[in-house]
C-alpha cells in the first residue's frame, strides 16, 4: 500500500507482519532461540560433560602440577605431607595412647598409613569441591562450559595424587611383611568406588560453597571430626568393644571407614575379614551410587546460577 505526498514522492506504508502478533517467547521458539546460560536437560548435560572430557583431564593435571610449583621439593610433597601426618599420628596414637593395641607393629603401621592416605583422598576432594566454583569465578564468568567440569576435575586431581602416594604405601606394606598377592587387586575397585563417592560429595560441596564461601572455613573442623570418627588411627571394633554394638556398626558403615577398611583388607597381611563389617562391598557400592547420582543431579539443578550475583 502506498500514498503520494505533497512533493509527489511516494510513501510506502508497512504492512503488518505475521510475527507482530507473536510474543517474545513464541518468537524465540519459532526461530530456535534459547535463553543465554539456561540449564540444559540432564541427558544433554551429560553429553556436554563427555565432550569436555579432555578439558577435565587437562585441568586436573595442570592443577596437580601447579600445586607445589613454588616448593623446592615440588611434587614430592604429594607423598611427604601424608607421610608426615602419619608419623605424627603414630607418635601420638601409636606410642603414647597405644591405640594400636591388639595389632602387631607390622600390622599397625601399614594400617595407620593406609588410613591416613585413603582418608586424605576424601578430605582433599571435599575441600577442593568447596572452592571449585567460588575459587574459579573468573573462568566460570568468562567461558561457557558445564560447571560440573570443575569439581569433577578437582576430584580427579586428588585421585592422581593418591596414586603417587600408593607407591609409597606399597613400599611400606612390603617393608612390614605384607607382600604382593591376589587380594591386592581389590584395591582397584575399592578406589574406583571411593572416587565415585568423592566426586558426588565434591559436587554437593561445590554447589553449597558457591553460595556460602564461609563454608570453606568451617569444613576443616567437620573433616577433622569425621576423621576421628572413622577409625583412621585405631580399630573401631577394638576401641569400642565395651560400648553398645550399634555404635561401632554406625562408625564402621560410614563411607570413609568403609573405603579405608577395604584397602586395608586388600593390602595388609594380617588384617583379615573379621575386622570388616558384614556386607561391606554392598555398602561401598551403595555409598558411591547414592552420592554420585544425588551429587550430580543436585549440582546440575543450579547450573544456571553459578557465577552470578
């Protein structure tokens, strides 16, 4: 439709478009537009994570390399730190408090070192998870990627660090009379299940820590309490033999104690199945699935909120 103006020019009147009657949401749906930063579906999120698997591995390795880059001993601190902790615990709990009663020295020292190394794996994963979002806000705000990549890669970093420590742990076990045997192969599924549990817990703590940064200051006290309740420095059944049986059962079935006992049973000659609670492998699998699945879904639910505010 056109009109003639006073100077003879022809003016064209725009005709209404079919899009004019559509709402913004309808227009977005029509042309395939999506909200920036919107949370993807769970299946799509898993696919995005799989697509970033090389980034997850590279990020964990970079963090591991940079962790002790300023120290003269470098990566040796990955092994020296838990060994020093084990030495302190042996002096206090082994020599002074005699918490290893009922176990020979050949069993107690590998028992203690194994507990320290395996619990440190969980402790470090939790502490890294708490800071995984709040400590990487620049990365989170600058780039678009599934945020679960960060806590997962940091849990993977702690697994790599544990594998370095396992070399020393094996040497200690051999030095105290526990020689390689088929039971040592059980260490692999035990650590895989623990990694699944740790990753789920790290994802939970990552979401909580992203909104409450002060949680990072509280967690060392919580982790220390958990360590003392998990039998890192003593045998739970021996120490609680005069207490109601249900107390020892609860402490032995907690995830940290379950994974420590499985590695001890696999590695230490003289630490037999009588020291394990019944159905321990079922508990190990259950804790890994429960925390792994719940932690992943719980973290994914807040995907679009990380790095905002």
